[in-house]
C-alpha cells in the first residue's frame, strides 16, 4: 500500500513540476517515480506495522513539528547574526564538537533529528554512529540549547511517542 502511495505522490510532483504532458515526459516521470520508490523501499517502508490511523496521527504531528522547527531556526539565525555582527558575539564564538547519545530507535527518526540539527544555523551533524551523534556547534549557547534535548523530544513526539513514555517511567 505505502509504495503505491509514494509512487503516486512522486509522479504527481513530477507532472506538476515538469509541466509537460506528452507521452515521452510522462513516461520518464513513471520510470523515475518507479525507480525512486524501488530504491527507497527499505528506508520508507520497513516499519509497515503502523496502521493507517497511526500514520495519519504521525503526519498531523509532523505538521505541528514544522512550525516549531521554523521558530527554532529563526532564533538560531538571530544568535548567529549576533555572533557575526557584534564584538561581544565575536568573543562568544567557541567552535566545538558535541557528542549526543540519542534515545531515538528508528533510522527515520534519527534522520529527521540529524537534519533538524543541521537546518538550525550554527550547528551541523557531522557523524552518526548507531545512537551517537557528533555535532559541530559555534558557541556555548548553541551547545547548551542542543544538549537541552528539545529537538530530540519533538522528533520523538512525532515518530516515537513510546520513547517519551519510557523516559517518564524511568524518572
């Protein structure tokens, strides 16, 4: 079921963005969409245990996550702007590599977490080995913000709510 939905979404995007409706271009769209669906099936469909309702809840939670992430990106942008444009900010610059051990289990949740970190200005996910992330940060403020774990909690809320339940029980 999921591969069919992904294929249809990819083909729809192809048609909309190409703007060409002749047989040649539609054929290329079908071939490309089939190929991408085939090569990404392990990544996108390995946890087929989720029901349609669970997927829809996950989608709704993701759409709530995106505006939160945009606000975090804007705040980090202002901080990096301050670092670059003021003497005090220049003095705060202290590049470092931070190691984070995540509680996230699925590859997709880790993928979203890593990309959310990298989208936030002043931080770059450099390496992921199992549950350990190595992240470059520009300042102590960015490191503290990262180690606070807000991004990981938000990603867990969307993709792995059971991880949050386990954490609450341990506390």
